[in-house]
C-alpha cells in the first residue's frame, strides 16, 4: 500500500544523507587542494604523501556521495505525485568517474579538484532545493 507521507519522509532522509556526504566530499577536496598548493609551491615528499592521502579521502567521500545521490534519486521517484521533483545526477557521476582517472601532474590535480568542488557545490544547491520543496509537502 502506497503511503505518500512515508515516501516523502524516506526521500527527505535519503536527501539529508546525500547532502551530508556531499559536504564531506567538499571538505575532503578542500584539504586535498590546500595540500596540493603547498606541494606546488615547493613541498617535499611528506607534503606529496599527505596530498595523495587527502585525495584518497576525497575519492572515498565522492564514492559515498555518488551512492547517496543515486539512492536519493530512487526515493524521489517513489513519491508518485511529485514527479517534477528529481535530481539529475548524470553530470556529477560522469565527473566523479573522470576525477578518479589518474593524475598526470600537480597542476592537473589542482584543476580537477577545483572542478570537483564546483560540481559538488552545484549538487549541494540542488539537493538543498529539493529537500526544501519536499518539506513543504
């Protein structure tokens, strides 16, 4: 039996998880970017190792965000009479896959991190907007 209130609540919970993981990813990327800048400006082996650890953290956060966004999208689809609410995660997923492709140089890393931060900020904005609309129903 379909219960609209339950479906909306499940969608909100999934959206909040996605928002949390997106914010974690943004934070991890910020740290990786800072270490990357330090590495570019003459860092040593340790700064390079820390940068790559932070990139690994960001990668894990992006994987979680990807999973959570997919779940949020499925939950939104379960709310039958609110079909105009959806999140297009295709661009984010494509970018996440691109981000995971190897790193050729420090400059490329910085560029990818900056682009990832912009995509995450966009995804956060869209999730917050959808959550706001869901809460009004």
